[in-house]
């Protein structure tokens, strides 16, 4: 039964990480990194769903090109975000 419940949830929950829109403040570009969790389910009588959007980090790009990382969660794995730096820089260039 437990395995059936886990499989049911896996089929109905979508988790991903997204790069938010870059913001510029006094020449410094801030790029939010967000975790998204979406789920839904239902029965013959009712259905429902929901989602959570959680900011987990900010990538800071200074005018001279220096890039730094600010985790908003204490134990957030830096490697998970630094792999996305090329994608982030491309997004900033295109805005």
C-alpha cells in the first residue's frame, strides 16, 4: 500500500527549479532562483491542486562582471546553482 501511495504522488507532483526574471538595482543585476512544487489529485467526488513557489538563492552580477551566489536557505547546495550560471548569464544578456 505504501508503495502505491508513493507512486501515486510521484505521478501527480511536479518539482522543478526555475530562474526568475533578472532585476537591476543601481547597476547590480539580481537573478532569483526559485523552487516550484505543484501537485494535484482527485476522486469521483472532488479534485484539487496547489503549488508552492519558494525563493532559494540569488545570483548577483556586478557591473564589472563579478558573479556571486547568495543562498537563502542555510544548507542549499551551491553546486546545484553554479551549474546554471551559463543559463543565467544568457538570460541576463537577452533582457
